[in-house]
C-alpha cells in the first residue's frame, strides 16, 4: 500500500495501518521531512466547539477524544482549555447552543474571574467591549503540529512502515489489468494494490489525473510565530474578536488574525513584516506581553486543504473503488486520528453499521461537494461562526 503525503493525515493513517497489522506500507513525501506543508502552517487547535452540522461536530469530538486518550497522541499534545472572550453563537445571557457531549462553561463578565483564568489579559481584553460573552471550553487543547506529526510517523516506522522523503509524485495511473496502481516519482515507480491520497491540496490534481476531481477551495492562512520564551505567558488558548493565540511547548506564541479573515487593507497572502506586526499588535491589545516582550519570530503561510463544501472527504475515489482511497479535510489536525481509524476500518472492510452511516456524509461523490452557484462558484456549507477562516 502507498500513502501519498506525510502530513498529519498521512502519518495517522500509516500508524493506524501498522497497528492493525498492515505494515507493507510506503509513505511518499515530496518534502525533506514530515509535516512541512499544510501541517506546518496549522494553528493545531484541538477542538470541537461551534461546528455544524451535528454529525460533523461529533466527528471532531471523536478526534479530540482520541488525542486525549491515545497514549502516544496525548503525550504529543496539551489540554489547557480554550477561553473565548466573546462567543457570538449565544446571547449575553444564554449559554451557546452546544450538544451535550461538548463541555462549555458560561462565564460572568467579571475581570477578576477572567484574570484568574488568564492572568496576562489586558484591562481592555476583560472589558465589556471585548469580553461581552465569555465562555470556557475546558477539554480543548493544541499540539506542535510538525513535532506531533514526526512522533506519529516514527511510531509507524517502528512498526515497519517505510517513509521516503523528497519523492514528489509526478504520475499516477491504473495498470492495464485494472488491478493495481502505479505511482511515479522523479526517482522511482511504486506499484501498489491500493493508494491513499493524503497529500492535502495536491489531492485535487491527483484525483483529477485519475478521472474524478475532488474540488477544493483556496483557503490560505497566515500565522505569526513569536520569538520563544522560557516563561509561560499563557495558561490557556485565547480567542478574541480580533485575534487568537496559544503558546506551544517551546515557548513560542502562535497568533492568528480575526475569525473574519484579513482586514480589508490586508492581502490574504501578505506575509510582510508590516502585516506580521499588525497581527502582533492586535494580539498585544489582548495580551500586552506578546507584543511588548516577544516580538515577531517568523511568519507561516499555508494553503489549507479545504474540500469545496467545507466537509471532509473520506472514502473511495469514484470509479477507482478498492484501488484509490481519499482523505482530505480542514480541521485536519483534530480529525486526523478519527479519519485514520475509520478509513483503515473501511479499507479492511471492518466498519460497523453505525460507522458506515457516519462515512456516508463524507463520500467524494456527495452532491454538495460538486454543487456550484449561478456564478459557477462552489457553495460552502455553514459550519459555525465564520468557519473556515481560521487555521484549526
């Protein structure tokens, strides 16, 4: 079996296959190491809040729970909870409408309580102007996506999986007898009984070359990474109207823009020093230590894998059933473990009836994925407040 892509999805698939006894697996990665494309540019927020439809939110929660309960995954992640200063999915005096499986605490608009949860918040951050509807999601967490991806892939390699770097896929085709797939790179040709497309945004071109295009949206995301500090300046993930930020294990604070995307004066792919400083200044209004003491370390720009209707694609490529499997999705860090578990079960024909029903929503042939509006543009479903604008 060949997996194309050594990002978080590919790594989790490789480990899950090996854990289930399928160890003649080769992972092909075009970069020189694991997780250096979309994975590296992810904020890597492990969460399940404010997502719809309900089945999609439940899938995210299952992914979150695997991060919490799997011994390897839990060692690679931290669960501090997420503090929303303004959770706009509910009114000021009504808890956001979350399903029973989502833990959420409505917080009073009280500066002392908010400072107890996050001591370095500014007076502005805890004012009614900003913290008008604070919520705490205590189960949520984050990881360093590249380090986590590398750790998961090492575990797969320890079980016998082969990983080949600097192997960009140039051709992919079905053999003449229709029984195998041939994957060509610059240096070699790999023949496999099955191939899994887990190459993020490259899935669109690879699937198209096999006769069935998976439509994707262009969704770039910019993150500012501060210089690292030995001091823990954040206790929790903080989401404010103007920015969102978390502090990774190495001391770096990773800052994203507001949930509505770039401001009108910002190009969505502008990685200039001026843009980075504006983002850091916005974070500094919420938590002054971030802009005053840390400064900009570097900026990442990632083109997030985003199927056209916003939902994951997990399943066989139409017309290439039993040969080519597709796994591509946004919120890929949270979803990777559960997508890998369900995907491998389908590959092994071990899905339960309930699991079969779950995956029916995420087939590549679903109508919503290929629906365009009158202008020929893809319509994206609604998955929570301004979903799709953050690097989750």
